[in-house]
C-alpha cells in the first residue's frame, strides 16, 4: 500500500479579484481522518472542490491518488477515482425515496439500449448496501421523512456504495445533536478500519480532537500548519487558524439593564406550549434545548413566520400583534434565522442589495425612486462596521464565506435600529475568528440597549455569552438557570428530563 492515499502538490486557484489558493500541498494517509481547519474564506472548501472536480486548479499543480497522477475533470470523474464529497448543504431530493437517492444519476437500467429503470435491481442493491453497513432503513422511505442525522447517514451510504476510498465531509455535524454525532463518529471509525480515508472539515474544534488523526490548518489560501492531533491543544490550534492568540473567546460584558425589552406570556404554537419569559433591554438571554424541543418554532412564531395560536407578545411593555415578519420589523423586532441560506439572504443578489433589503422604505424618494447614493453610503458603513470581507459591494452574497454571509444578515437588521434581536444558531458553520466577531457585536448591541435572545445548540457559547439561560424540553420551558447554575451538566439534565435540575 502506498504511504499516501491522496497527495495534493502545489495547488493554486484564482477567481476574479481573489487568490483563493496559493501553492497548497496536502497529504492524506490510508485509513486516516485528516481534519482541515481554518477560518471561513481560508480556502478549505475551494481545495476540496478541486479534489472533487467541481473546480480545476490553475496550471502547475498535481493530484496523486495511490501514487498515480490523475486529472479530475468533474465530480463523476472524481467518483470513478474513489472520491466522494458530502457537502454541508446536503444534496438530496426530499420527495424521492432512500433507494432513489442512493442511485441518483447512476440508476440501474435495463432493456436493449438501457433505457428502462431497473427498479427491482435498485431495490435489491439498496437493501444489500443498507444491511452491509448495519442500518435498518426501509429503502422505500422518502427522504423528507428522515431526520437530518439520518440524511447524513444516507449520504455516507451513497459514498461507500460507489466504493469510495476517500470521503470528504464538510461540516457534517452542524445540524445534528451530540448523540447523533456519536453515531456518526462510530460509523466513521468503522469505515476507517476498512481503509477508507476521510477529510473532515469542521469549525467545532472539540470534534477535531475527538475524531481526527492529523490536522492541517489553512489561512488566507495557504497551509500554515500540519501536525498529528496529539501534538496540538485547543489554544494552539486557534492561534494557527486566526494568526493570533484569542485571549477571551467570549467577550461578554455585564451592562446596566433597562426596563422594557421582550416579554412572552403563555405563548402556544404547534410545537411549543405555555411559554412565558422576559428579556430586559441590555440583556443577552440564552435558549437551550435538544433538537425538536421547540426553540426555533417559538422564535419563528414570535417573528411572524409561523402563526402564534395563543398568548401575548410584549415589546417595551406594550402588547403587539405580529402576524408577518413585516409586522415584527415595524415593532422593532429583528431575527437572524438558523437557516441563513433559505431565510437570511438572497444568494444571487449583491452584498449591497442584501444589506439594504430590510430598510429600503427609508431610502425611497417621494417619486418612489431609490436613492442609490444614500444606499451605497449606509451599506459601506455596515460593511466597515461588521468587517465584511467582500471584493466589492456588488459581489454576490452566495460567493462569500459562511461567516461573512452571517455578518451581511446582521448588518441588514442593524439598519432598522431594532429594539429586540432574536439570534437562532448565530454561529452555526462559521469559524472561531468570525464567532469572536459575532460575539463582540452582540456585546456592543447589548450595551446599546437591545434585548437579545440567543438560541444555540453549543452550550459553551450560551454559558459564555448569556446573562441567563432558559431551557426547553419537549415544547415546554423546563426552567431557567443563571450565575453558578449555568453549567453544561445542569442544562443538559433539564433539556433531557424536563423540570428544574
């Protein structure tokens, strides 16, 4: 067996105005989990898209698989070389079944010219693959009826079903629970033992130390450090990623609280019941709970995205009626959704258009013509304030890194001068440096008197950034913790069992 399953030598890639990769070399051993770490925009995903054939490197680079030079022209060609990539935005068709998704674009065919789908062969092969990997899925189940973690497992099944020897996983745990992470890691280790190599991209550093054998750190399109995971610690890894030592990852300040803010009284919806809570102006209050506890559903209903069946919402002591996000905006309520790609921005539009979107009515002249000069001025101020990394204001938001996309969403709401801000998983899928900047902005907004509700599945950030934390369990409030009671064990016990710990 060759010493390296995959070798990338002197890979470079440029886009208009941006040098995405600069002379990158990387070596992956057979049967290893090699983590790829770095800030958003460091070049990790671009490098992996070259390996997967989505992009081609600029001239002069070299890709070797099991010691042989290869040219990968597209993802289908990559698959023929044993390479499979599982993207952060999972690629599946919700209305199709598991077996249909497993064989998507490579369906078994029959007939003299191979023009008829061989449904029987597809079903039998799907059953064989599922049983071989020790799962118990019904191949006829539609993908839309599966949990995110189950969909993640089906993506792994799809990868190994094409005899992949190299599996690339981009943020595979960003939307699954800790228990589901354990199941995923067990499957990775099982496949490792069969000699399959994994390239694992994650911003969750604790996972890197848990699952990886080696770590390569990228920064500004270059490899800055590679080492066995046992020779690194948390602080050293962060320092390599951001190019400096972050003394305090959670820059929370205690600020004077003011009257007013957000109050919910006996609120009920389809997946939450009898929720009463309050957040004063200047306060950052967390919301913890397991997936499915009803946290996001509560936030959506308060913001007018879903109906609130009963109960009362008060802002600054005044009962308000919110039936649509436009109502919420008029009442000074802003929300950053957990799914920024679907609800937070318009990917095909520019940075300027996205940031200006929430406050268009303030810059319309009497003739209903947009004052573009004023728009450019205020958008430039937001880009500078939130340190959005973008080549120009006219760059498409879909081409920015995840952290910069999140800053665009925050900038958009900042322009309406909200009184209450709901942040649902505000740091999901972004790097440690961008997280620090988001936390700093939260602290600044609290200092200015905003009432902030922070929903997060990452307990350390809730504990580090919040004055108090509410815990939800099965659609109801299990309790509230503050001060010395804000520890992970107490919160998890309440989230699992319900009631005061």
